[in-house]
C-alpha cells in the first residue's frame, strides 16, 4: 500500500478561498498496490500548521453565540470581513442523543461548502458525550471547540462552560479525548481567573491537553449582564506570552473597527474575536464606517430567504441591529415583537427603512463621529453602533415596572409550588402544574420575541432559569 499527497481545493472554489483568506488543507489519497483508491484521508495538522494551512491565518473572527451565530448570520459576517466563524454553542449530550438528537440537530445545525473555515462549538461535561457529538460534525467543519467560558446560570445548573474552570482534570480529559480520537483538531475558549498567574497556568494545562488553538475572553466568570465591565487585555497578553506552540486569540472590548488593531497591538495575539460588536454592527470587521441599521437588517433578511432560518434568531438579530432605531419608532418595535411570520418581519423592516431615510434627510448627520464627554462616538440612531449597558439604578430596576411585576408574579407561583410539595398535596406532586406552564409560556413568548432571551434558552431550561435571566436583564428597557 502506498500514499500519494495531493492539494485539493474546497468545493467553494479557489477564488473565494483567496478572498476569505483561507488556504486549502492537504489531504491524502490512500491506494493499494493495484492503484485502487481506498479512501481519502485528511491530514490532521496541529498548532500553527493548522492555523495557517487549514484556517488561513485568520485575524478577524466571529464568536460562537447561542442562537445567534447560525448559518445565515455567518454568511452575512463573512461578507463583512469575518475570516473564521464559529457555530452557536451546541449541547453535546442533546446533539448526540440517540433518540431525539436528530431533532435537535435539524433545528440548530446547518452548513454548506461555502461556510468555511468553520469551527463547531460544544458544551459538555462528559468526554463520551463530547466525542459522540464531535464525530457527527468532523466531516463538515475544520475543528471542534470546547466551550469553557459560558457564565450564565443555565451553564451553572448544567455543569458546563466556565463552571468547569475549577475542575482541571475534567477539562484536561475532555480536550485530550478529542485530541486523541477526532480526525480534526480540538480548540478551546476560556475566561480568565482573578489572577494572571492562575489564568496562565490554566491556559498551559489546556495546551498540554491537546488544544490546537486557544481563545481567551478577558473577563471573569462573574462578569456578565450589568456586571460585564471591561475585559482584561493584560491577562490575555500574559497568556499569549506564555503560550508559544499554538495560536492565541483575544476576545473582549471590541466596540469599533479600530479596536481590532488596538487589541492585536496590545495583546500580541494572533487574531481577535468579537461577539456583541458583531451583533450590533455586522460590518465591524470590514470597515470603520458605520452602516445604516436598515441596510444591514435588509441584507440579513435577504440571506434568510436563501438560507431558511427560524424566526426566533431572526427577531433577536433584528432587535440588536435596530437597537438604536426602534426606540424612535416604538410602534414598529411592538409589531416586530409580535410578528409571527417572515413576511411580517420583512414588511416591518421595509417600513422602518422608509421612516429612517426620511429622518436622516430631516435631521442630517452633522457632528457624526465626534466624541462625547465619555469618549464614545456620536452616531445618529439610523446607523449601527455598539450597545452600552446602562448602570443599574439604585433600586435595581424595581421602580414599579411591568416586567418587574411579571417576574414577581412568577416567583410567587414558584413559591406556591414549593409549599405544595412540602405539604405533600397531590397537585404539588405534579411535575408541571398548569398555572406554572401557562405563565412561563406567556412570559417566554414576549421575552423571546423581543430578543431579550433566546428560544433555545427557553426550550432547554427551567422556570428558575427564565426568572433569573430576566432579573439580570430587567433594567435594559
């Protein structure tokens, strides 16, 4: 038996490969003595060979985002400078479940030959589940990533994401299993610890376990929601200086296009990843020019016509892209939250486009780009711009708001269920009582429609998760 090496272009074609900064991986064709082809084998590369030859040395990277980095969004992001994209975070056990996994995959996972380079991200706490899920996608992506950074309450309950960062043996086992048994590389995305020393030690352990690329989000596990704060670029730089055999990617504090190079210069990292910056301005990786909100929304919806997308992520994306515009046209914001079909959403964006174009003509853009007293750019509301979380009010948002009242009502229902169980009543033994289910459904419908929480989050969490999520986000509006 002998092996011949060939360089093969991906199905997307060499021209597009160059445009997207990707390079063609080396593959091997195995033949027997009679020159009969047995099977094509893709050579598994590691570290910088993987980064350069398979990924194409990407500098600008679109982050994995639950229910938000779906196929259609990746298409849009690649049009505007995204050189590497990640899928949303998938739950490894649900993804590989032998009974219902096909339903989960059909709803959450899609790709095509042009969707490269691509990394699929999973959360997991069992090596077997992680490997089973990874095996299902290894032929359709360039690497599998382990999520070690999710800080949300549902990750705590599910025992994954950043809530594994104190279990180094488990993390090592998860990564080494994929490194040993998967035909493509494994990568990881982490958050930092309170000390640089522990952060660096953690990163080195992940490198030893077999990760071939490391993304460092420069925030602590507790930095989320209104406590998000600034990412620590010093910690990221320390990791980059300590890790030399694999590429290190920086994540955090990207508000404008110029922040990309600033981050690269400061941290010395090989690339920079953006999540929220990309959601509020899909063109952030391409140019310092801030596009019109309606134009980005319109282009995204056009892609969704070509790549059928669930209404939940569509609405969530539109609420972020149009975030500065909708408060000036609240009737359309209300209609968007209630829209039940793609055509309704399309018509709403078309109407908003007309209004915003009229606003721009009437008001003008004098002073656009100047800095305010805090150093932020002055940008008219018809253009994409970063989202700044307001500080929590002294009363923590309790000022009689309707949403606070709704949360309180649901907490009362939960307390009543607890008391029923303590009393041992028959209705307390029912797993999901009718009143609770009704309130969750009513509440979740509004929250999902507005984009404040994702459909995927509601599908796979408990009532307590929904309540806590809304309490965290309660003062956004």
